[in-house]
């Protein structure tokens, strides 16, 4: 496998600001990516929980790339693999991947904002041209730094931004990462992000990664994986991801595979109280 490791400057930028943007990184294969993205949705009813996408609410499938041989192979692509390896280490975990049709605004949030969490990141594939006011990802650089006075203030106050700052969601000062298909965005799960405007069928899927958990923190990993039961799944990784995995890919699947066997029981219980799987 060739190497496209991040430079020292890129790593320093990521650590300070919490994101990296790679315009055109996957441009040579984005048509195939879009074709396979649409194939997965068609094979699963076209929208959320096997129903057609209604354009009113977000439709979500998890696991998503794992259901398709080609999309699973992106984990082996040096451009994706080496971003994850640079940030999370050569023995990184592939923790999940979701596919989405977005509809409407996405409020400001983090994918978890926790002190002393194992470093985890999202690699996002946006499959439609997106501008600031048509659904492009907006981020607040530096808001991932848990324990920092600025980041902690954003975490606490953004939930009532209108009341505290006099700025509603779309008015909050932020960087809009306008993208075209083939661009890649990578960000720390702690980073505050949102999106406003855009079509009712905005296509996006993710691949999520973390550092490997030390043995004395495996219960924490099981808790993190257990939270995915809200998607009504029995295991984190999909069948095609496992079936087509070579030895290198398995390095990035094995710790999750060894610690997600409680999901089926959790899912069984959640189905008693949820009308449908989570939309995100």
C-alpha cells in the first residue's frame, strides 16, 4: 500500500482547529461512489427503515458503506486509510459508517463532547454540490478542545445561542466548508458542526474511526458501541465489510468485533419502545 500520510503541518492544523478539508481527493472515483451509494439505498427501500425517503425527515442507514463491496473497499484506499492512520495510529479502529439523505437544517452539535475520550474522527463524503446556504457543513474551528475555556463556553452556550448571544443557529459565526462531490472533510467528533438550507435529499455518508482502546478501557468501548443499538443493529460492521476483508482491513475491525456482541440484546430491548430505528 502506498502512503499519503498527513504532514506535520496538517497534523498541527487538525489538532488546533479540529478539521481538515481535502478538495478533490476522491474525484477520480466519485462517480462510482455515487453509483454504489444509490445502489445501497435502492436495495433497502429507498429511504428510512425500508420506506421511500419523504423529504421531510432525515433518512439514515447504519451500517452503510459496509453493505457494499466497493464502498467497503474505501477503507483500504490509501487516501482514506492513511488519513485515519495518521490521526488515530496504524492500528486504528473503524467504528461505524452511516449513509444519509438529509432534509432541512441540522442544528449545532458534537458527535459527543467528553473529557478524556479516546480520540475519534469522522471522514465525511458529501455527494452533492453544497454551498453555505444550501446545506454545506458549517464548523466552529477549535470547538473540539474539551477543557479549553473557549470550547467549553461554546459547548454550554450554543444550546441557547439566541438567548445568550442573540444569534440563532444559522447566524452563529462559523466556517462553511463548501464542497463538490469528490471532496473529503475530516473532523474530530468533539467539533461543533451544523448545516442550514439545501435540498430535501442531500446525499452524504461517513466512515468513523478511533484510536485503539487500551485494555483497561474496553468497557468504555463497549458502552460507545452499545449506543449504536438505537439503529436496530445486531453488530457494528456489515456483512460485506467483513466478507471482503483482507488481513490489513481486519486489523481495523477486530477490536470492535470483539466488543460489540452485546448489541443484539440491547437492540431487542429498544425495539420494545421505539417506533423505528434512529435517524441519526
